[in-house]
C-alpha cells in the first residue's frame, strides 16, 4: 500500500505489522499537510497464504495558518477557523483588497487655511506600513504654497543601495514635482516655494519600517510678479518685491509714451495677478514719434533717419535767395512731448527771410551813353516796373514796394512787374505781376491838383503793400533798407547804382533795362542847375535834408520814367557787395545832369512802423 500526496510519496506499507503502542490498534500513522491524498493498493499474481488485506482510517485535522507557517499570512491580526483563516486590522486601519495587508486611511484631507501643520500618521510614533497617504493644500488663487521642514522632523526609511526610496515623501504641483525624499534628516531644501496655490503631498510606505515619519509646516505667500513690466519706465511705488494684488503706476521715461489705439499717455497702471503675471503686460513704453517735421515756406528739411525721440531734423532755406534769421538755428530735436523743438524758438518754426542787396550778377557798364548802359535784371533784381504811368520802384520786402510819392499820388492801383529785363507784353509774362493791396503815401507829402506846378518834392516817398508775397529767385530779390547810423549817409564821391526804363537821349521809352553808376554830389550842385520849366519860378524849388544829389556832367542821369527807382549804395563794412536803397528817384532840374533822390534813411522809422501796422496775420 502506497500513500501519495500529489507527486510526493508519503509512505509505503507491506507485510504484517503490529502496533507500537499496546493500547492502540494503529500500526502506522501518516500526517499529510494537504487537503488531498491518494492510497494505492497493489497485489501480484499469487498469494502463498490467505492474507486478510488492510484497513485504514482517515481524519481531517485543521491547519492553523496563523501559526503553522514561517511567513505570517496577515500584516496585523490573523484569525484561524476550521478550514481556513482571515485577516483583520486595528480600528484605525483598513484591509487592502488582497485581504492580507492592513493600511491606514490617511487620504482625503484638504487644507485651505493660509498656514498649517501636517504630519505622517502616528507621528512621532512609527508610521504604518503598506500605506499611501495623500494630502492636498488648496489656497486662494494668487497665493503660493511655501513648505518648511526641519531636518530633525524627518525620519523615513532610507534609500537602498541603488538610491530608490522604499518609503517616500513627494510634493506635486500642476507643473513640477519635488522629491521623492527619504532618510534620516530631510535631504531637500528646508524651504520649498512651489509657485502654485495647489499642492499634493504623497507619502508612500512598504511592508516594513519602524521610523517615526515626518512633520512639516506650510504657509501661503502672495505669488510674486517679475520686477519689470515695461522697459524705459519707472515704477511708483518702488519696492524690492511685488506680490499678488500689488498695484504699480508705470511712468514712462522722458521721450517715451504708451500708445493705446489712437491715443497715447505717459503712464499706465498694472496689477500683480494671481498667475504671477502683470496685467496690461502688452503695454510698453515706446519712443515718442514726433512725425515728419512741418514744411516751411522757401525752405527744405533734411529728413532724419527716423522721427523718434532724440532724432534731429535740420531746416535750410532756398539759398542764396532766402536765409534763416541770424539768431535762429535750423536744428530741431524730437522732444519728449512729441514736438520738434529748437533751443531758441521752441516749437515755433524757423522763418526763411529773403536775402537783400545781393544781385546774382554784378552790373558792368559797357558804354557811356545818355541813359546809361544796357543791363540784365539779375544785376538789379529789386527793380519794379510800373507800366502806366511808366515808373520804377524798389522791392524791400516780399509784401512791400518802396517808390516815390509822386508816382502813385494819382494812381492808387498801379500795375507792377518784377523779374524781367524786357518790358514788352510777351516778356513781362515771364516775370511776376504784382497786385497792390493798398498804397500808403507819406503824410508829409504835399498833394497838388496840378502836379506840373510842383516845386516842393519834400517827403517824396510811398509804400505799396502787395496782396501776395513775391517769390524770390535769380531775377527777383530785395534791396536792403539803410540803417539809422551816420555811416548810411553817403558821402560826396561815393558811387551809386540806378536802373530803369526811363527816357534816354535817343528814345522816350525803352523796352530794355538800363543801369548806370552815379557819383554822390553835394546838394548845392543840384541847386546850381537851372530848371527848364517856363511855367515856374526857378527859385521856387525847395531843397531839404531829405534829399540826395547825384549825377554829374557826363550825361548819365535818371530821367522821365525812372521815378521811384532805387539809388543803390554798397553797404559799408561788407566784404561781399551788398546794396541798400539810399535814395529814390524823385526829380531833377534837367535830364542828363544832376538828379534829386529822396533820402530813405530819414524815413526808416516811418517805413518800419507802416509795414508793421499794416501786416496781415499771415505775413511775417
């Protein structure tokens, strides 16, 4: 008879046996630690005797799983019963799904206060094995969780030889993880700034370990924002650190502005938000753009590379016919207020003033004939032509013509031209026609019903204001006015220039401009010439200090048709030739001898006052 337990043979019996215990009929006993065995009886082909066989009895003996095995089947309490066992746990534990291991129900706690303390289960006693504890700290948006751990408050089963933590503590946010940490003494930073308002704390243990665990503290810090919202700015107030809910005023530095839509400002407000970012972060302080400089009359702009703050623009005039006033500078800087600014003028634009007294071509006498020499208008660009009656004038401002009073006393709407040497209708079209706005005759001029009987030409001067400004160029420019000092009184022998389309010894009317050089003479020379006018008493003519005598005996003189034209004298103390109007053709005893010219210097105050009082707002 063979006893089998699976593939194992527990015993084999044959022959005749007697009990070893005289008080028991059992001759052999087998204890099999299984719930199943097999009895195999085998006989051969013959029996020498009549054997009676065998009788076997079996009984089921309960196994104590809780004590009969080297490895305990339960992590905590083992409960045996006939046919089996079950595991149980202490009251604060729960049984895992494997029905053997107990764990602590330590998950689900949510901490929302701005500060608090969290410990491992049973701290400072040993923490439970086979547990996964999850805690959550959830603070208000705008605060970050800051964890602090003391080294002596941390005692967790240390890492193995490969550095793996059997028991571990881990901190997890939405964006990052801190840990795992294990060992005796906290191995991580003692203060952890999580940059998040939500933190999960996970404590995982295995089946072994008798460590005390850990204790930590946390608090909520307002989330910080970076120290810079916008470059080129200053902050109000200034702080070492800016945190959630802080509001700052961002003030742009000089020359910078905040552009919002079609408007702009020099500052804006920004709030540190719950995500650690500043509001209005898309706004920034940009360099002020002054835009293109405004154009000026008779000038041009040297455009800068850009029109931003600090850029320089330069105005120049259409030289040599216009120039900037001597005290002005054409340089303008793009200022912080968005305007182009000049050190002297501020935001006022520069003014291009017409040059005066500088002909584009010098006058050269080619022949000595009665009436002078043929001339080009470039030599006398200030010469104004009066068509009816034929006379002359001097351009002294882009809005003003100076002439003799007797030229306009009977003609308050004269037709005038500038810029042409020839005064035929076809050629005058190439010049500029001037239209009078008003004619202003000197108040000291004596009006007569019959000009033919005039013997007193004192104060023979008038101003004509023009409706539109005259455009300067090679054939049109101003003649300067004299100064008030004595050096502007021409001396006897000084040479002056005259020009016009008056009568010559060959023709009453000429169509080509003529010019001449005349010496200044004493007034007595003019008084000595007898006037050939049978209607008048030759001794009745008046001579005053308001008159200049010029001319001589060589047959060169102003004559009929030249009245009102300028007697031009070269400026004193000037390196380059520059002429001023010393006199105006007034009258003379006889053509081809001496002539009388109105002394303009004596009327400077009246001229300046009249021009100033009658200038329109659009005039400079």
